[in-house]
């Protein structure tokens, strides 16, 4: 495959050398003549273990060369230029747009189908609202017919970039259409890793989700470290054991968008560790923001219901998660109390929180703390449906899934639990809290 890589900075150099090692013929394009000369002399213009040897192999085999000007395109163009920050934190797209303009000019004289593969990091929506229109305008060609466009984010770490390229956790290709996605996928036929093909915007967002989470993990570990040291213990001993939990800590658990957290552990233990940190004069900024973030997510759910303008609200689910009757600090209880405060008429159903089945502390909690809510509970889903204009679903159970899937037209559903996955398109009156 003939590949043109625009931008021979860190990502461009690594991408070019690695693709050449997979048997592709690669032309690297950059405006810096010194960088071009260094590459063509079989040297690396940057420090990265193993990269110079890979460039030397690519140059000697004839599969890799560098130039500061290109007059015709191959099968795929890859945009690898930088996207630095502007003063206000936004991305500077100057380099990306210049390359897109150049590719568009070359596409005007290109008679065959061509794929433009964006590897530069850009915020969601950039490819569809900036790059594709620019390519279409400069080329006079129709996207999806005359040329394809993909978003193919990189996940390369400095000092381990070659290993990361050849052994990624996954390869993400967001495409304008199936044809362009299939062409981009061929770039990685020699890579033994899952190929995740998705939409362009999802591919753009995945890159930011990954980097934001990495930044969060660093700050989380550092805050645990500072407090551990202040309390006289070895932070690495703490985190070494922490990282051995691959069922909850280092896993997909808790990483699916949904409703606010609650229950008897998370809110209580966050408050306790933050109080302990204050006693030690330690400021835990990340951990200290979690309860406020959780509260704002509750605000968001409240606003979704309020925005309907309707007062008769049905609630499916009262405990803080499916499979339990625990009501302690249940976020849906907090939401219900706020709706009651705004004059809403509520009907509630939760088989797991049936008063007749409750004993001990949870029964006392209902009788002493929320007796006004227990009086609103209905014995069947049908009674809740009959009394409601808006249905709020807070737990994902088979019973609730079946009921919502068969709901009569005209009802509004506010989904806090992803009760009906893979909704494309979403049915009338349906709204997820963050999907």
C-alpha cells in the first residue's frame, strides 16, 4: 500500500517507520529540510529507543523516504501534525488545516478513490465540521464517493512507542463509511490486536477519554501517596496491593456512564478520608471534587425531569442499585425528595424495597427518615404507569427493561440506568441521562 504521512514529528516518525516495517511503502512529508535530510540519511530526528534502527531499515529497503514536497497521493494520506494548545486552552488547528488544504489540492487532480486518515489528536466534531468540509471545498470532490475520511487516534507513549504501535490494546478506526474504514484497517493487518471500528466522533472522543483517565490516575495515585506519607505509611505498598484488584479497581467496573453513586460505602468513606486529610493539613483536590461532581450529576437528572414541564412522575427503582434493598444515601431518594419539593406528584415501584419484606435497619430507615416516600410506593408497575406522564428509571432490571420496551406511546422516559441499550435511533420521548 502506498502511504503519504504528513508531519514527521514524534507521531509521524514512529507511524511512518512502523508502517514501513509492516511492508507498506511510505513517504513522509515535512516542511523542515533538516528533518528530511536526517531521515533520508537513515537517522532519527528524535530520541526514541529503537526508532533509528527502524528508520534505517525502512530507508535501506526502499519502503521509506522523506520529502518536503509531494506532488501526488498514494492510496492513503495520514495526517500526523501537531495540535498544540492556544492561550485559552483550545486546540490550535493551523497545522491540521494547512495539511487538509494541501491534500484537498492534490485530490483535485487525483482520479482514484483516496482515503484521508487523521491521526492527529483533535476534539470531537473537528473531522466532520472542519477537515471534511475543507477537503471537499479544496478538491471539488464528494466525500464518501470520491474520497474517504477516517479518524485513527494513536496511543503511543514516549520511550515505548514502537512496542505500543505493534502491541496496542486495540486499534481504533472511526470512518465516514465502510469503504474508507476497510482501507484504513488494512494499515494494521500485521498487528495482533482487536480492531475497533466505529464512528468518527466516537474515535475522536476515545482518545480524550483515555488521556483524561490517565491524567486522573496520576493525580489519584499522587493524592493517595501524599496522604499515606503524612500518615506514616509507604504509599507504594498501598498502591501495589490496590493494583492487584483487577475485578474492581483496574477493570471496566464503574466505568459505564449512568446515574450518581450512593449507598452505604462510597459517600461515607469519601467524607471520612477527606476529613482525615484536613486533620493532616493535606489538600486532596481530586478526591475532594468527587462529592461535588456527584451532586452536579444529581442536578442534571433533576433538570431533565423538570425540563419536561410535567408534574406526574413515575419512578422505577428506589434502592441505590439493582439487586439490593439498601436505601442509605440512594441518589434516587435524593432526586425524589427534590421533585416532591417542586410540587411533583410521584408514584414509585421497587419490588426489592417492598415494606412487607423489610426488617431491621432498612425498615427503620424508611419509617423514620423517608415515611413520606414509602407512602408513595405502588404494588405494581402498571399502577405507576397509569399515574404518570414521565417515567424515571433508576435501576437496570429485567422487569424494568421489559416494561419500558413495551411502553405505550406518549410517555416520556428519563433513563438513568441505560435500560434499553443500543438505541439507534432513540424512540420518541426517550432521553438518557448521559447518552
